[in-house]
C-alpha cells in the first residue's frame, strides 16, 4: 500500500491542535517573562527583608549600649528636687537594676589631672561593698588613654575644641563624660549641669556579648532556628561573630548579600527612652529630648531646644573640651558610619545558597522547569492526540482496504472452486487427467483460502489477547521439515527449487514449535510468491557465532527485492507492498506482521536483508533451549505436538 504524501486539507482536530500549540507558545513566552518578573521582585523582597532584619538587630544592640551610657552618666531618672546620684551609687545601681547588668564587665572612673604635670586618677569600681579603688592605668584601656591624652594636648594648645569618641568597639568599651551637680535656676525648669573633668569607662563583657546578647538578638530578628536560610555575621574591630554556630562560608565576611554598618553606636537622641527626666516639661510640639550646650557658656543647659537640633549632652566649651555634639535628623549625633571616623561593627547577612542572587536564580530555574514541564506535557499530549488520530485514521483506511482486499481474495478462489466443481458435477470433464487437474486446482485454491482464513484468525487472536504460545524445548530440524512439507504443494505449483544449507545437527530451541513452523511456512510462501521465475529458495539454519545464544534460520529468494519505501512498513499488519498490489499477487498483508509477533513473543527477532534485482533474505533468530533439554525424550515436532496434524497447516 504505497503512502500518499499529497497535501491534504487539515482536519478539524489538526486545526484545533495547531491553534492550541500556538496558544501554548504564547503561554510559554508569558510564563517565562512572568517568572522572570517574579524572581526580580522576590530578590528585592528578600534583600529588603534581610536589610530590615539587620537594621533591627543593630538598633536593638545599640539600644543596649545607649541604656548603659545614660544610666552610667545620669542614672535612669533625674529628679527636680534631688541632686544627681553619687557616682558610686549610680554604678551600683547598674548592677542591681539594669535589665542586662552582665553587659558591663568593669567600670572605671577617670579624673583628669588638675595641673599640667599631674597624672590621671584611675579608679575601678568594686561591687561588694560598692566602692572605688585607685588603680594604675589598666592595659585594656590603652586606646582610651591615647585618645584622652591627645584630646588634652589639643585643648591645651587652645586651637580647637577636642572631640572624644564615646565608643571604643575594639576594647569593647564606652567612654562616658561625667556630669557634675545640676543647678536649679529658680523655677526649676532650667537646670544646668557642669561637666566634670573626667569620664566613666564601661568595659563591656566580650564573652557575654558573643555568647548571650548577640545570639539572642540574632535569633530574635532572624529566627535561624526556624528558618535556617541565612548566615548572619558580625564583624569589626575586636569582633568576629557568626551564626549559626559551626563552619560558615568565607563569603559571609567577604561578599555578604546585605550589610549594616551602624552597630556599636550610642543613640543620643534616645535619651528620653532611658532616662526619665522629671525636671522638664517641655512645651508641646518641641522635639527636645535632652540637654544642649550653650556654645560659649561654661556649662550644660538642660531644656527645650529648637526642632532639628535635638540633642547634645555635655561640653566644656570654655575650656575647649567639647565632648559630644548633636545634630538633628534621624541619625542622631552619631551620624552615619564612617563619616565621623568612629570604628563600628557591621552586620553581614548571606544566603545559604551562596548568595541571594543564586538562591533566587535557583528558585527561578525550579519555577521555570515546573511551569515549562506542564507546558511540555500539554504539548506532548496534543502531539499524542495528533499521532493517535492519524494512526487511527490510517488503521481504519487499512482495515477498509483489507476487507475489500480479502473479499476480493476470497471471491477469486471461491469462483474458481465453484466453476471447477460445477464442471465436474455437470460431467463436462470426463478425462481422468483433466479430472486430476481440476482436483489440483480446487485443492490449491482451497489451500489458499485456508491459509488466509488462518492468518485472519491468528491476527484476531493476537489482537484480542486470546492467542497464547506454548513455548518449550523443540528440535529445529523437525520444525523446518514440517514447514517444508506444508509448503510442498505450492513449491510444486511454482516449479520452485528449495535448497537446504547450514548445519544438519541443530541444537534444540526454546519455541512454540507449531507457531515457528507456520512462520517459516509463511516466509517460504512469500519467497515463492515474490521470488524469481522459477523461484529458487534457500533455507539456511545455523547456530549464531559468538556469545549470542540463538539459532538463525534464513530464507532467501531470487526475487526482485523489496522497494526501499516499502521496507519500513512490511511488518505492519495489512501492509502490502506496491509491487505486490501492482502485480496482483494474492495476499492479505498479515503474514509478516504475524511472523514478527510470534518471534518477538518467544524472545527472538526477525531481520531482513534485501537487494534490488537479487532477492530478499528473512532471518528468524530463535532462542536456544537450555543444554540437554531434549536429551531425555523424543524430539518435539509440530505435527506431534498437534496430535494428528495441525489443522491450520495446509497439508
Ligand atoms: P502479503 O504477502 O500477504 O502481502 P506479508 O505480510 O507476508 O503480506 O508481506 C507484506 C509485504 O512485504 C508484501 O506485500 C510484499 O510487498 C513484501 N514482501 C514480503 N516478503 C517478500 C519477499 N520475499 N520478497 C519481496 N517482497 C516481500
């Protein structure tokens, strides 16, 4: 049945599938863009979330420092009618009342020399009982000492008011200017406090910071125990902390996704948060929170300040020793990191995937794979619909052709048989020779009819799944002989020659003997039908070389070969070669498809070689039976197996 490649109008199904395929393509593009957009948004969201977390962590940490700063400078409360607490009491109060007293490991009180040649008085606070003990400069305060002496130098030269930093992250410590008695100015609303010539130093407990405070704050803001998708590090002078514990990648330090460098900063504008000032009732709308400096005056004024200049604490402008100067704005007096040269700590955040970008691109890839997977699946199902409908249409056409072909095939032998029989019955033929010829014709046509009906029934049996094979060790030589016997009448009819080659002593094979015999017969009949004139058929059976455990039986003919366009289809049911239909050679197109099914089912295979003008060779490769499987009993032959002879094999 030659295939037609002529252009035809597409069916409705094909048009619908094409439209759906187009839609799928558009969906794919939209999906790709959408996933890209989602990823960009997700990256932004993750980054800003991590930013906020880092910022909140920094704020909380700085708040703890700020509390310590103000509590040790003023105490938690300033009262209208009472002077500042004595410093020793204030220090003791920190340990008895502060929410995190462990934060401060040691408190020192420093007093500036009164004379140019005098030395600093350094005292250490001791808790039980609360008192100050004079000590010599401790080594841990060396950086502070250097700063203070530099500042003294600068202010003595009288040029610029020297500035002393409030934080020393590398120690880590806070340097807090000491305040003298506040003075009541009549109505009790305006109070001034004179700065003392000295400082309180709070040395922070690094162990507590690293083991308690920082882990607590990191957990509070990043919740690593519940969502371990991030690494958090805190780096800077005197600190290298990372969470979660254990090994963290070097990129956390060198190439983090997010950083916040404001850690270790005193938030002066939060004075009110930590110190309750009962002396002040600032006018409504004022943003004043603490004390301002009278630029040239000899003291500190505590009172309302104009908006925008929200704080400042202590100064001694008269003597040229400005300690802290505040500016308005959200950064407070400290300002952004680096601008004032204060060394700070930095919070680093890194995504576990290696970076936020990698994590997002992984997620993007996953999303793309899933969504494209769905689209591909849809596309594949559409393709499958096309293929199946195409196949169904082809099969339907083949079956119609088959029915027509078979009817034709049946009609011819039936007509021949009927007319021969009528002639015989009418006594038209009386000559014994002629009677024999008529008999031969009737037998031949009958054989063809039987073979065709057999093939159709076998095909139907396979299609319905009812046909089963009885596979057992069998003697191949016997099977071949049986097949030859079955084909003998046709051989004679075609005046063909059959030659047997190969080994006579063949090993036993593991097959269904009668099915293999029918298959061989099919191949022999084909070799006769499509062979030369007269047909010369060669049957060659031999054991396969090498490691393959099989026997091959090749049936070759001297026909004109199989056309290349037919070759891929000859094993399909109902397929008939162009040559076969053109030459009106009888057949149903089922023979080879049955042979292939049978050998496949027995674990063998069929191969074909063909050469134009020279002929074709079909080879059955049959599996060997286990060694000695036939030794015990008589060799199994198809005729034996089928009792008196297989009725399906034309005799
Ligand atoms: P049928 O012989 O009834 O047409 P088959 O299934 O046996 O059906 O063969 C299918 C087709 O394969 C044939 O129509 C023919 O074109 C081709 N064919 C089979 N055997 C041979 C052969 N020995 N030489 C050439 N063509 C063959």
